[in-house]
C-alpha cells in the first residue's frame, strides 16, 4: 500500500520560512516525478512545484518562483519543499504527490497523494 506522509506545516508570520517533508512508503518513486500542490480555502488545488526523478528538471508556479525550492532524496524516498519569504497568500493545505508516469506536467499525471499539511501565514 502506497503512502505519502507530509510533515513540517504550521503557523508562521509573514517573511518566515518553513520546510515541508514528504516520505513515501510502499513503493519507490526514485524513477518518477514528485511534486507539491496546494489548496487554499475556496480555491482549486494548484501546482506549486515538481521535480523529475533525477532532480534535473524542476517546475515552479510563478507565484513561488525565487521563494520556494523543491528537492528530493531518492535514497530516502522523500521530497522536500523549502519555503522562504512566506506571504499570507501562501496559506493553504499543501499536498505531496507522486506519479507513476515518467513525465508528469499536470495534476492528472499524479497518481498518489498525501493527506496534506496545513500552512498558515499571518500578516
């Protein structure tokens, strides 16, 4: 049974940093893309950042470019999201996802999802 478990969320003030972690179990994703998505209240879930299996290709939403960094440790089957200069508009539930496709550029390509971790940024 595949499980993705996020951790590291919390309540912080604007300008602070947080690091989210996502540990996968039940299957190795070292050969597949992994990513982070988020859903704010009343909004649709959106892609935040994705990374190819090798880490050589990354994608960031315009809203987080220069502030967020995605990384992964394939030996640990874990993906991270380092978030800096947080803004109130970053408040959302953050979800980790993994794909069983070699290329995953949209949400539909991600087959496995975590339960999410809440990030709240106060002004």
